[in-house]
């Protein structure tokens, strides 16, 4: 079983250099076709998708146990705070925010 990354051209080469197979997204890429291709790959266990393209992947794989689909953050997406993305992911996949004791105090000190 192997991972697969779905990413735009500017990130694809970095994943390839790390030895991870990539489906490169270019302008005009048909995401539905990419999803059909992935569904036909029985050896793929994990699909990592640039968060900007995650919604159709979530819908397509929500009722399937395999492969697992997760997103990775895109630099172009602005957030109020850095840890907001982690909060969003834990809420999405676990149904709750995970609080680490001392987390808010350490964050406040590093911002000031």
C-alpha cells in the first residue's frame, strides 16, 4: 500500500523528490477524472490533497474505508492564526478540538 499526493504544479516536484507518487493538477484539470483514476488504484492507501481541492475528494471518498483522504495546508489560504488549520482538521476528522494543556499560554507568549 502506498501514498499518493494530489497537488498543483508548484508543489508536485517537491513530493516527487521525496519519492511520493503525484497526480499533478494544472489549470483545467478535471478533478472528477482524477478521482476516477484514484478509485481505480487498488494499491493506494492514503491520498493527500492540497486543501484548496479537498471538497470533491471528501465527497467522493466519504463512504469508502480505503483509501484514506486527508488534506495538507496551502500557503495561499490565509488564516487568522497558525493553529486554526489544526483545529479545523481535528474537528473535521475527530469531531472535536484537541486542547493541549499550556497550549494557549505558550501561543500568547510567542505572539507578543
